[in-house]
């Protein structure tokens, strides 16, 4: 599945199918959350949270692609990611885009 963050694909004429999306809410183990909290005192990258967000993006993207495939899409254009804090140590990742077919 071709995925782009533009509203076109060079050299392709597109037919819009529908908006597609994928989302997940991820949380880290309380032990890692405590360790990350301590890390904020000294500064630096919070590796446990980077891992959590990357995993959440992958899951959300996979769910969006599965939805587009069910609609018979060839590609997804204009992809956007959104992140929101649900609670301490948990975040929602939402990805959405427009499923299209090649004409």
C-alpha cells in the first residue's frame, strides 16, 4: 500500500474512496514509567516513551492500511498523525488519510 502525506501521487489520476483511520492507546509498564519520571530530573531522551510511541504509530498505521485494503484502495494520500495524552504514561495515536484507487 502506497502511503503519502501529499494530496496527490505524481503521474497517477486518483479516485477518492473514503477517509480511513487507525488508532491505539498505549501505556508503559509502571516500572518504566517511574524510571522515565526520574530521567526527567536529569534530562535526556526518554527511551521507554520513544519505544511506546513508535510501537503505537506502527499499530495505528497497520489498522489504517487494513481499513483501506477492505475498501479496495491502491493508496492512501494526505496522511496525518495525531498524538494525545490520555492519562499519565498513556498516549493515543490516531492516523488518518484518504483512501484512493488509481484510475
